């Protein structure tokens, strides 16, 4: 069944779980010649639903027990909630998402059960969560790569947003998308920093104007505009020009789906692009029953209409230019290559949206958290500026080759992505066969039932103290210059995977490093320091005071980290910048 037919899939699931048991019950009563009163018939029909569910569960458990024994594996430790179906755990996830620090509820569960892999058994279905890097490695780069996929249910939730793009497909379709995308991230293309330079200059001019007036500004919003303008020009050969739109104003900014919101064309596009991400993330949290809440109305429809309205003319123009044979080698872009590969505008739009998501949101997320940490740690800011000024002076232009020698800059970026990876959580679905996770540390081989969803948290893996030391929750870039970290990544390469890993390793990894490094060099040539501006944060976007009484980073965090598809700062990152010379 195609992922777009989510309503039909849901209704068939309902029929199997609710309608079929009642039909079978009434058929059995008729075959037995038993004719109960209407009231008793209704009661027996209703009782048939949980009875059939219990029988199916019992059969599945017996089958899985036999599979596990044959494979020499043990069942994954199971969370035992107080309510049937672990409904209290479901509600705990929902409450925590609204009130707590990012992934705090999940972190607490792992600590309570003293293990790194858990079966949540949500609503009577197996759902495995893991923060074991060995299990993640098995799925992403080991033998399990052929057995664990994004899967139908991921595709179903993302279909209205990402369509048949590279992040929403498996197997041959994914391979075809990757083959199309790979040439546009080749080394010779990455060495051209002119696009970064142009949009960096525009961004820094805006920051300088705010700094001269000592005005607070939303850095997260600016970085999202910078990365969107850079990505659109790199991919389309045409800039969406969001940096010249209206900017949010301190004290008057409205909360958007992820950060702040502006009521102009650029702001409407950003709001819609982020709202779709929030909606599909909501579907993931609900799980398989999510279509129940969208039976009569797809909640991404309005926002996707805004997004498509902005992209449709660009796609149409690319197809028309290709038809007229107007593209030459100098004009070659990702979009022009797509136009040569297919004449289906929807396929092109899907590919474009996948790349815009990677090019805008992930990079903007990292830049936002880098600057947040520089504001929190002025000693890191001073050390990083010293390295940059020693290499380039106050206005030297960096190149791809010499940026690789900026060891402390790379350490700052890596340490930021360790604590706040741009994609904090991901998932896989096992195929129709039983599988076994390899033994890891003191944990035995764990059995994975057929067709089981496995969610893994890069966010929590990269904060584990048994991997990163007792100071794992501290922002300490120096760890990346120490032999211990080199040894850790040699022994446990999946302890740090902000760009994914294995065959699906992010094609834009070098592009992102170059873009972030170039921008930060230019930024710190112009800015001496940053100060957080909590007085400018929109109402409801600052951390709860109850966080201060708890353990871990939530006790010291000055912003509210959150996530949809990517990590972001709730309400934006409001700062005041101090320019050089003041």
C-alpha cells in the first residue's frame, strides 16, 4: 500500500482489531446455534475484542519466545507501567514533551531500568528504544542495514512533506535518489565559497546594525535565513532572499512553530516549513494510530500549500528551461540536473524539499547552539577568536584548505553537535524476519521481533558518561584535542554520529562543515562577544524554574531546547552582540 493511503491503512487496522473479532464472535454464535438476547449479543461482541487481542498477543509472545530461543537471544527488558497498555508511559511522554527538558523522560526511564535498550510495549505493541551505540551500528552499518529500514510507517508520516525524496525512501528508490544527489556534493563544488561569502556578508551587516544599537536580535532566525538563502542558491541557482525580509523585533516577536514568526512572504514560508515538521513529529509521537486525528483533514495541507506555492514557480521555470535546452555547464545546478532526470514536477519538488530540510534546518540548528555556547562560555569565545585572528587577521577570507587547520573551531563545532545533534532521534523498522542485536558490554544478545519499530536517540548516546566521561554533560571543546577522544571514536565510532553513519551517511557533511566554519570565521572577525538576552525572549519560551532544582544540563540551561524533525531553541535565540572595538 502506498504511504499516501494512510486512512485506508488505519481503517484496515481498526477492522482487524475491532470489527473482525465481533464478526467472528457472531459467526461462532450462529454456528453453535446459540441465540442470545440482543443485550447479551452486544456484550459478547464487545468482549470479543479484548479476548481476540489477548489471544493474538499470547500467540505472538509464544512465537517470539521460540524464535529467541532458537537464536540464542533474550527478550529486550520491558517497561512495566501501572496502566494497561503502558498508557501511563504514553501520557508521560506527552507531558514531558510539553514541560520537560529535551528527552528527559526517556533518559529517566533508561536510568531507572539501568540498561541501554528497552521495550516500551506501548499500547500492547513492541517498540524498542535504544541508546546502545553497538545496536545502532548494527542497524546502520552492520549486517542489519539490509534488515532495518526507514519502513512503511515512517514513510506514511512523512509522505505529505518529503514525498519520495531521499530521506523518505528505502532500497532501490533511495539508491536512485542518492545517485542523483551525490555529484552536487563533490569536492570541487564545495571549494567554491562565493555563495557562503555573499550571504554571510548580508547576515553580518544585519548583526552589526543590531550590535551598534545594542539591540537584541533572534540569532536562530537569522541563521535559518542565512542557511536557506545559501542552500537555495546552491541548489537552484536562485536565492529565496529571506535575509532581506522583515526581521523579528525584540519585545514584539510572536512564537512560531519552532522559533519566532513574521507575517510577510518570507516569514509565511518559514512558518509553514516549520509547521509541517512539527506536525509530522507529532505523528511520530502518536505512533500508528495517528491517522485517527487526521481522518477528515490532513494537518499538513495548509502549510504545504504555502511551501509549494513558493517552490512551484522555481520548479516550473527549471522544467521550461530544460525543455528549451537553455542550460549550459556553467549554469548546472541540482535543480537543473533533476529537470534533466525527470519531467515530473512533484518528484522534483520532493527532492528539493528534502535538500532544503538538510540545508536549512540542520545547519541553522548547529550555528544557533554554537553561538549559545559562546555566549555561555566567554573563555571559549576568546580562545576561538584568537585562533581565527591568528590565522586570518581581522578581515582575511578563509578557504576550504586552510579552514581544515582550525583545530579549535572544529572542536567547538563537534562539541556543540555532541550535546545538541541537529537530528536528535531517528528510527528503523525491522523486516518480517526475527533478528538479534549483538551482545554489548554486559548486555546479552537481544531478540528483535519481526516488524518491530526501533527508535534510537543520538542525543542521549552522545551524552553517556560511560562513553564520554564524568563531564559528558559539560561543554568542553578541548576534549576533541585529547588522545582519549581519538581512542574513543576509534573503538566506538557510533558514539558520535551527528551526520548519521553507514551507507546513509549524510552527503552534505563536508558542505555543512565548510558552511559553518566559513560563517563562524567571518562572524568572530566582526564580533567580540555575545550576551544572552532573556528579556527579549517571547513569553513562554524560557526554561521552567523547576529545571533549576534538577540534575544534569537542565539545571544550568538558559534556553529551552526542543525538537521536531531537527533540534531547535524554543522561541528563538535572542542575543546582544558586542562588536570588535567596543
